[in-house]
């Protein structure tokens, strides 16, 4: 009897030990990593509209998670494609090759879109739009590395309204990358990823959720007079007051949804359908869904950061994020997924708004004075071959035909450009190290300079100066209003707290790699933010 008791106790110990080991293995990694990039989000939006937020969206992240308060973009071209590529590669345009939304290819003499690929075809639409893939991305992503680390057992999906917002984060070999087609109202993909659209995607598209969202209109979340953080006296609001009827778009103008807060809901609804249909987060092999919310960028460009439209968009986004967390808690399990949120860039204030309040800013018009002076000086018929990302590509063949020295022409042109009052400095990209800029800014241009893709001359405009119309705004500079972004963490493996130490967009992939105990991406230059990790 004594032997039987000992044997029984030993068996109980072994079962308990095995269960403990199994639990330890299960908790060694999250079931799902959820990355959300908010297209055009400033760090101050987290706090500026905080009193309007509920308890279970942004406030929950701050309460339960970790905020890196001083996160910056480390390179100069603060645009969508470069930002998405940087977060997921842990690298910079100099290495990953995504130096803008588009650039000029000096070899083939044409503009190249960041994710264009004429070797593939679109799936899910009858539109003859540009076929897309991650072919132009020169390094691996953290999503690629997760695939490699699990021998491709992990599932990876990218979702966005913008093609580049889905394709670049999803990496080279995901289970799916889907973006929104404005002509059909469908989420689509390309033959880079699959030969036919998955049945669940066809079923989702068949619901035409976009039309039901148009029926919601755009109503303000609170009474108009309570939007004291916004410029409620703008001419736009007088001409286009709330609520805004969207029903006229039903069945025809599918692209209009992107410029409303309901574009975020459409994206999150599709993301939840992807998690369900791809059985993501159901076992101990970590999966990864990379989501980009594109609508804040469309809204921000049109109305600017001080608009009631932006404030209301973030109030609604807070509610949408709260609902998404509720879904993840029930589907994956609270504490069993790792969540992070950041942005691809921030945004400048509208120049007219700044001028109204006696602050510097200017919506510039094209000025070809320096170009004309240089052409006349050297009798060159065509001086500029292309102009992308504030970089000028000189027409070498035209300069050669004029029989003049290329470097002399370039030096004269730069000198003329620097006479223009809107330009803070123009410099020779071949000699970035010698440029007369503070080291912090100089390094951003070095990290953004890709030898194969960059132009000959870099033009840097004064803070708050950019090309545009009388209304609206943009981004793209190295200044803090464009480069200071939020970085919020929550869930598995994340401490609770705040960090005021300066960190960078490039550090996100390295931190995720450390959390997941996998290799960082092949071109990674970022460092682990150790304060975040539990």
C-alpha cells in the first residue's frame, strides 16, 4: 500500500511537472503580435485629446502598457513608404532602399513607385491598376524573420487601405498582404502572394461593408461647441458643416471611405476577419498581423492637425481601438498577445493657420529662378532630369552636350539655390559629410541617402515651409513636427511605464526580436529598448 501511495505521488509530481513545463513553453512567446501603424499620427494626439478618450483605448495602453515618449524618425524623408519600411526592417533608406513613396531611377530614366512590380498581377479587382509586391525592399523584415525562426509555421498577414501600408510591413513571404481598391470597394492582393484570392476574402468583399459604413454619415462624437482643442472657425466648416452625408457614395464612389473615420473601422473589421479565417493566435507558434490605418493621413492632409476633423477622427479611433482590444482579449486572451502602435510620420501645421497666429510657415509655389540662372550661365537646354523627395537629379547628358564641367554646373546651381529665401540650405549629396548642418540633422540625411537611388542635390526648406495650396498640409521634412511619433506597447512581455529617453523608429524591430528571441532583420541598425521588456 505504501509503494502504491509513493507511485501515485510520483505520478502526480510528473504530471504536475509536465504541465508546468508545458505552461512555461506556452508563455515563452505571445500567441499573436499585433502591430498598428497610424498613418500621420503625432505623439501629442495621445495627450491633446486625452480628455475625450474612453477608458479602454489609448488610456488602457497608457494604464497597462508602456509609452516611449520621445520616439523619432532617424532619417530625413518622413513619408509613408519609408516609415513602414523602417519600422519593420529596423533599417533606414540608405540600406533598405525605400527612400520615399517614389523615386527616380537613374538607370531606366523613370519614376518608380515604392511597391510597383510589373512581373505580377492584381487579384480581386477588374481594374488595370499598378501590380504590387515587396520586390523593391532590399532587406528582410521582422515578419520575415519570424517566418524564418519558426520554419515558416508562423502566419503573417498585412492589412491596410494603402498598398504600401500593407505590403512593406508584411515582408517578402507572408500568408497574405491585402490593400483596398478604390475602384471596386474590395480588399485585393497580387500574384506575388497567391494565385487566387482566398474564399474568406471573397466573402468579406461580397458584403460590401463600405456601403453600410456610408449610411452612418460622419457625425461628431460630441457637441460642436465642445471641440475646444480645434479650430472651429475655419472656412471649411462653414462650407461643409457636420453631420456630413456619405450616402451619395454608395455603390459608386468607393474611394471616399478612406477620407473618413470609417476607413479605420473597415480596416480593423477586415483585420479581425483575417485573424479568424487564418486561425491566427490559436497555438503556441507566434503569428503576426501588421495593420496600417491609412485614413488619418487622408484626413490630416485635407484639414490639418488643428482641425475638428482630426480631433473627431482620433476620438472615433480611440473607440475603434477599444473594440479591437475587446475582440483580441476574447479571441486570443488578455496577456497572450503583444501589441504595439506607432506612426510612419507626423505632420506640419497648416501654414495659413500658423500665419494667422503670427507663427512661421509658408505654402510655397514652384520657383525656378536658380534653375533658369544656371541654364543661362552654361547654355544648357535641359538642366533638371527629375525632382523627387526634395532631391534634384541633374541631366548629365544635357550637361555633357553643352561641353561644360558637371561639378562646376552643380556647384553654381547649389549656390543659386541657396540665394532663395525659402531654402535653409541646398547641398551636394556627394559630399554630405561636409554640409554645414547640426550633426543631428546631418546624420538624418546620411541615413536617408541611398547611393543607387538618390539625386545629386538635396534641398532643405525652412521649418514650416512646403509646397501646397492655400489649405491643407503635408509632411516629409526632418523637423520634429514631422519626425516625432508615438510608440506605445501593451500585452505579453511588456512592462508598464514611460520612457523619456530618446529612441528611434529603427528600434522597434530590434525590440520585437529580443522579445520573441529571434534574429533581427538583415539590415537592422536599431537598438533594443530594454526598458519596455518585462
